[in-house]
C-alpha cells in the first residue's frame, strides 16, 4: 500500500484545525457578528480537542517519517548514478566529457569545436541521451524524464 505524503500532511492540518477550533471558532463568531454567548460554544468543542490533537500529531509524525525515508531512498539511489558522460558532436566528431545535471534534462548543448547547437533526437529527452555515452540521471534512476 502506497501512502501519499501530501495527503498525510493535509490530514494532519485538518486535524490540527479541528483540534484547536475550541480556541479560535468562538472568536471568529464574535468577529463576524455573533454574540458573547458564542464563547460558550468552545466549551463543547474543547472536549474533542485532545483526540483530534492526538490524531493530528500522529498523522504529522507519520508524514514526516515517510518523507524522511523517501528522501533517504533517493539519496541511496543517487549513489549508483553516473554523472560523467562523454558527449560527441554529430557534425564534427568532437568529444568532451561533461558533468550532467543531477535532477534535470539538458535540451541544448553547444559544441566547443564547431559551435553547432545540439538538440535531443526525436524520442530522447536530452542531449546526453542522444549524444552522450551515459543516459541522463533521471533516466538512470528509472524516472520519467522532464
């Protein structure tokens, strides 16, 4: 089962808003034209604040845990990725070893020898996938590129 981190944070934010509603909702009612009797409305809500606080804190903690481990997995995966690629100009045959960007594709590359502006071949995401010895890091990581 895949847990969506974004939904975990949204759930914890909603639980937090509900848990603290006994504090802010009566004041909001007064500000928008309610009476001072609205302050007693918070007494009933205060009974629910502890369970909602526990749920919100749990969801926030779980979301933080999942986000930390997903970033840790990405860092471990990046250890296996090769960042050096030798790019070969199709016009003049000039070769140069370049460091590829880690998290993006490079659409254009100017040959140092003949100043030809290289663009990816059709079906490729970047110039390194088209003219390099190693595919770009997103492709190496098995991600959809760009």
